[in-house]
C-alpha cells in the first residue's frame, strides 16, 4: 500500500477489542462491518492494531495540524463558534444583550424612597416628578425587554469542528469550515446538514467553504450528506481511492456498478464531485488568499492551532 492522501489516516484505524469490528463500522449494520473490513484490508491495517477509542478527536486534531502546517499564515482553530468571525459576528449581539440587561425597577423604587425622605420644599416636588417619570419609563422599558426576550428565538449553532480564517477575532473572515466525522450515523449526518444550512442562512457576507471530512465506508451514508442538499459543499474522504477499491473487494461475486447499489452510488457521487479525496481539500486550502479581510498583506506568523 502506497502513501495515502491523509498520511495520518491509517494510524487512526483499528479493530475494536469487544468484537473485532473495524472502528469505522456500525456494529448493528452487517454491510457497514463488511465494507469497513474491506477498507482496512486495502489500507493494510494490521489485525492487531487496536481501535484507539477516540478516533474522532484524533482526526479533528490531525486535520487541523495538517492544514496549519500547510498554511501557517492562516488562523486555524478547533471547536470555534461561528460568531468568532466577520460574517457571523452579529450572532453574538443578542447573547451579549441578554447578559447585559438588568432589572432596574428596584433601584428606581429606592430613588423614590430617598426623595420622599427629603425635607418638604419646591425642589423636592420637582425631584419627585422627575423620579416618577424615570420610574414609569423604566417599567415600560423592562416590559418591552421582557417581551423581546420572550419572543425572539435565540438560534443555536453548533461550534464548528475546524475553522480556517484569514485573521484573528471578529474581523477575521471565515474561509473554510469543516465538520470532522470519523464515521457517520444518521444523527451525525443530520447535524452536519443543519449546521451547513444555518451557516448559509445566517451569514452577512460571503459563505465559507463548508464540507465534511470522514472515513465512513458506506456510500449510503455518504449520500445523505453529499446528494445535493446545498447545505454542504461536498464530502472529503480520507482515502477515496482506497474506498473505491474496498467497494469492489466487498462486492458480491459478479456484481458491477450497474448491479450493486453501493458501487453505483459511490461512482455517481464521485462523478458529480459531491464526494472528493482529501487531496482536494488540501488544494482548497492552498487557494485561500493570503491576507486579512481588509485586504492587507498577511505574514506567515506560525499561528498556533487551538
């Protein structure tokens, strides 16, 4: 087996000690186990290589480090909120507002009590009129704020697994957003679609390139993400050529792309560029221009991956 596109991929593979199944596989899906075994066979993963148990976290870290080494001039982070970046900074405003709002009716009541304690006189009467106006306005404002907080939907947006931006802080523009999934289940796939849809709908400015990176061996699961929803640009597989070979290896005797659904599905998704190789992701990273969102020249400052 030659070098794989993602040099770290094979090291993250392993077999579970409980049942001997590949770490990519759904134990309740015989097809998943079969395809996982075929993929590991093509990758020449030793049978003695144990599942590390945290392949998902390791994959996320490995991708972030790989991108950072390739483009140290860019800001690469793990688990970042979209509101950290230029196109989505407005999403933080409502949360900041709710934290800053305080009920001041107690203070206005205390003010009126202090005015009442003053000696009688014309100044006291004037001061009391002003204090009552402030009290009425405060009550009205508190009511309006309470209505706002009760009626406005505070949209939740999952943190992005890996972000690549052209600068730090809210002025940095998000160029690339990746959801890292070692393997896929229906709920994980739907989380990716939901996240992509929100990134599309909530941006103010250019949409970042949003994609999923995975080692999932089942074309049927890849199809959930890649079959043209528009929420996800594409799916990057850690070794697409190995997966193609694994599909052929696992196919029933005499099966072809015309007669076996997994084979046909994968070929179609590849032909449509909906599923791509990890090498294509690296080429996308190379296309990101150097410099911040204000058009100033960037420098290769070896920013640390967080």
